[in-house]
């Protein structure tokens, strides 16, 4: 998955926030796996802005999962 696709995924998650709330734990797990396996999300060589955006999305999803 390239940076463009990751940004598109994050945009879709924001646009469909209500639907994402119903599967927050699964989305959080998916983003966690992406952070582990995608070079673009590697803190040493990845894109800083994208790394921060994914971390923020994960944090938000974590809060949603706890509130369910």
C-alpha cells in the first residue's frame, strides 16, 4: 500500500466515521498491522505526516473501542 492509498483509507474512515464506530476494534487492528508492515509507516524511513495521521486515527479508534 502506497502513501496515496493510505491517505485515501484515512479519508474514507473520516468520511464514514459513524460506520467505522461499529467496527473500531477491527479498524484499529488493521492500522496496527499496517504500522508494523508498511515502509511508509516506519518511523525511521517513513513519511512523518502520514505516520502521525495513522497514529492519531489509531488513538481515536482506541477511544471508540473503549466506549463501546
